[in-house]
C-alpha cells in the first residue's frame, strides 16, 4: 500500500473553492475508489492549495492508463482549472504486497470485516490483485459492484464476529446459495469469463480433521487441494468454490 499526495495547483490566480468544486474533488476520489486505483482511506485537505490524500495498492495505481470512464471524466474537469501533481509519500510497511505475476493460473475471491484490499487474491503468489488490472464485470464501467459486495460482506462478517445475529450472518458467509454468496459468485464468474482462468469463491467453513480434504457443498465431490502462496486451499473446479485447508 502506497500513500499518495495529490496537490491541485490552480491555473487561475485567486480561484475560489466553492461547494461544487468540493463535490467534484470527492467524486474524483470516489471514482478512483470504485475502480480500485485507491483504497478506502482518503481525505480532502485545504492547505496552501487543495490536497487529496489517498492510499493506493501499487506505486503506479494513479497512472491515467488505468482510469475508468468516470475517473477520466473527473480528471478532465479538474484539469481545466488545476494542475494535478501526484507525490509519493511512502509505503506502508505493514500492508500487503500486491501481485506482480506476469501470468496467473487462478484467483480466489474473499474478504473479511477489516479488509481494505482487493478481494481477489492470486493463487500463485498469494497476494491481492489490483482491481483495475482485471476485466470489468459485464456491463460495468468500473468495479462499483465489487466495492458494494465487499462492503456488504464486511458488515455481515463484523455482525457475525460480534455474535449479534449468528444464524443469519453465519449463513451468508458459509452457504453457497445465500444472497451474499450468490452475488459474489456471479461477480467472480464475470471476472473469470474475461480472464480465461478460474476464480474460486471462498466460503467460510468450520475446522475439520487436519489434512482431510473438504467435500464441495454444491456437487458433493471431494475438493482438490492446491497451494495459494504459502498456504493451501481446497477448491472445486466444477463449482468454482474454495475453503481454507484443514
């Protein structure tokens, strides 16, 4: 994760920052977030000039080549009045490295309540994959549907973890036909269709006997164990589901 300082330097002397401009700045950040170019922690600060502070998954995440239609529109509107100057503030040493694999054999889709990273993980290196490097879900111009799914999942996972509604929240995360799982599996399949390799949807499962491979909860077949970075997961190649290995 990289910290970015985006300074907006006025092209017109004495320009006034009104409420409409402030909305544009926030919408620009929101569009970057929906496209996976920045993560959920961002701010608009009035210094000598207006400065946008954000965290990005990779060092080059703010390059224009990754812009969605919405990011490009906002960038063009801002550029009419301001020069956009991006400065790297440094790297968060406690954050995850992002995938740099030239080729990937498969990905897993998973998240949890405190997660700010992309929900797609490379099964080869075990690191998250930047959203903007992936094909967009069918009919979408950015990854808003992924952002909303992750938001829902994190809220339900927190509810389950705090045991306020154990039965309902637990079912959302553990059963393949729950509304949350169905939504996630559709997104995973859309992304997989554009990639040409499998994207497994992760389900939470209680611990079993160590070394024992899970059975798929949909087709009932024994799952296949495979490496994911330094860890192992059980996957069903037919149903595109995964569990953590026992």
